[in-house]
């Protein structure tokens, strides 16, 4: 048997390619709202970030999230994403090397 295909995605914060399951998806729904998609199943345009505060901060500061979602974040959406990021680990020690 051949090994199972593992979908890969790129973090918009650090630009590292990782298995999709290791990343958190942010989605712009068809209605135009921005949400954190824990399960990765919601319909809409998605952006992926590592489970670390530094990647979320970089994605918000450098505009990677806005670019990937092709939209401008409102102050409320930015605050919601920052609040979610506060619940994440401060660094990447919990993540394994993809290579």
C-alpha cells in the first residue's frame, strides 16, 4: 500500500509549509465575515497560520492574512483574531519540524 496523501498548506505568518492539520484556518465566509475555522470545513476563502502567537502577530502586522483572504480586516475582526492568538503558545516549541 502507498502512504496516505497528507495535504500541505503554507502559514501566512512564517511561510513554512506544514501538514494542514497542524495549522489553524481563518475563513472569509461567503457572507463576508471573518471566522476562526477550528475544523477546517467551513465554506469560504481560507488562510492558514501555525499554532503560535508569533505567526499570528506576523500575519496581522505584515498583512499576510488580509492578502490571503483578499479583504481588509475591520478593527473588530482584528481584535477577535488577536484574542484567539492570546490562547496559543508563545513560540513554536510544540510544533515538529516538517522536514
